């Protein structure tokens, strides 16, 4: 279908939670993805001809698998690259269960804010002010959803820049700010969110803005990366299959069980 924009939605409001409920959003999609270095098993063996992911085979008897890998199979320096792929681990299963539960109850459980989260809420407009003064004006928006894959991926931009750009603001403790500035790299743990934001909006770039009050504003421009975006779409497709299965299993398993009602409504929450 198409990109749906809800520019007037206030982030953190009940209506905003209604839009995000049960769907994968950019801020959590990283939990569905792993980044790992390629190892010997990711390659065919040049010594015995074993295919990738298969064991090496005896050179005398090709039908006989052996326990070790031929040394020739070790990836060469130029092959030592990372692979970005859908995760199957505690984090991905935890997120899948959390979103499947939201689909079942149509309710978003409150997340209580810690000090870092409060500081983030206060720092975001300060960071945007400094960014706007130095680089370009920023337009606030609410929520965007793209569903062209047959499922939805949501994104709450920290701001739109012109008609081609976005910003994603992070409020950081000073140690993290120092390390980010001197490495001059976006932390890996934020890349899935940035790439998902670019994927959902179809925009050309996103400025990663790292803010720590009293230190210099760090800005790094990030462009769409096909490897990341392919992994994101695959990971969310796998999530949809798993979440759908969990909802169905729940319906089956609860037949005949006693229903209950939720009594306490907590209002203070953030995603
Ligand atoms: Zn081999």
C-alpha cells in the first residue's frame, strides 16, 4: 500500500500508543536483528568442496564428514565482513511475545521512566535547537507507518529536515558522548533504528544527533544501506509469522479458561 503519516500525533499520547500497539517500530526493530562476523562455516571449503554451513569431509572418503574444518576454509582477510540477519534469540523472542500480547489484549503496558529517559525527554528539544541553529530547520511530526510489504513498520521521527532528511536525537551521558565523538561512528546499536526510519519514510538521509549537555553536538549523516534494509524487512516478516502463530496458539490454549478483567489503568508511560 503506502506510507501513512500522522503528523499531529503527540508522541507519548494515548492515541500515539494506539497507533504503535502490536507493530514493530524503528525504536525496537534492532531486537529482531543480529550483526555477526562471518566465520569459516559461512564459506564453501576449497579443500574438500563442502558447501557453506555443512561439515568438512574426508579427502579420502568424500561421504564421510569430519569433526574439524580444513584450514583452507578459514576466511581470508578480505572475507572478514559482517552479516546482518534476522535474530532468533531471547531478545527477539521477548519482543515478539510482548507485541503478540498487545495484539491479544489491545493494551500497552506502562513503561516507567528512569533517569536517562527523563533526561532524554528534556534534552531532545535542546539538541534540536542547537542542530537547527547550526545546520537546518527541523519540523516536528508524529508517527509514520509504511505497509507496502504486506505488514506494517512504524516510525516516530525526532524531526523532519527539508523534504529529504530526518534527524534522530540521542541524549547521552558524557562518557558515551566522548567515545562517540572520537570514534566518529554511529554506535552499532542505533543503526537498525536509523535504517528503519529511512526505510519507512523513503527519505534520502538521516542525521544521527548525539547530545550531552556541556559537550559539543555530534552529528553524523547516515544513508540507506541495502544490507540493513533487506535484513529489517526479512526480520519483520519473520516476526509477523511468529506473532501470528503465538496469537493463534493462545486462542487455542485458552478455550474454556476463565477470563479476567484489568483493574488498574496506569497513565504514566513511554515507549
Ligand atoms: Zn573442508
